[in-house]
């Protein structure tokens, strides 16, 4: 049985997992959509996140490996630059400490041929509902190209 490539859609910290999947199995990922990518290297955001991970029992080593990264948590910029599939990036609008605009800008520069899709607040933000139809249209259009 032949494996069919898929379209992977991920949000926030899930963007790191989606990129890791794309790095490990590039032949299985046709397109990658990174919505509201979590910002790496912000001390306040990392402190809060590391506290939450520790509360769930994660070791310091695991926490460091999840939070380390240049542009995207848990992934080096060198690794990002090797991705070959079509990639869409969607910003958090408005930006917030966990989903900063500069993360999207850096990803768009690092990921060859990537494109920015219309941004929105990330769910479950109160303002998300008014963006839902626009978000679904953008994701559908990206997937169907």
C-alpha cells in the first residue's frame, strides 16, 4: 500500500510538533499550515510555560528541549530551512506574548516559498468567532491549491 501525502494543520505549540513531523517524514507531508506559531525565546512566556510543564511532571531536560529553539520552539532555524513542502503561516491578530508577530515574519523569511495567510485571534480567544469563516476559507483555499 502506497502512503499518500497529507496536509498538516497545526496551531500554537502544535506548530513545533507539525514541523518535527515534516522533518521526520517529508515524503508524507504535502503542505504544512502553521497557525499562531508559539514564539520562542521570550523569557516571560517561557517562564510561564516551563512552570506549567513542570507542574505536569516534565523534567528540566524535557522542558529545555521543548522550549529551546530559535524562531520556533523545539526546532532550530537550520532545521526549519530544510523543509521542502508548501507552507502557509497564519499570525495571531492581535499578537500577544505567546504568539508574537516577529515569529511569523522570521518563519516567512526562513521557509523558502512560504506564504502568509490572513491572521486571526487564536481560539479560544473571545474575538475568534468573528474570524472563523474567514479562517476556514483561507485554510480551505490553501489546502485546495
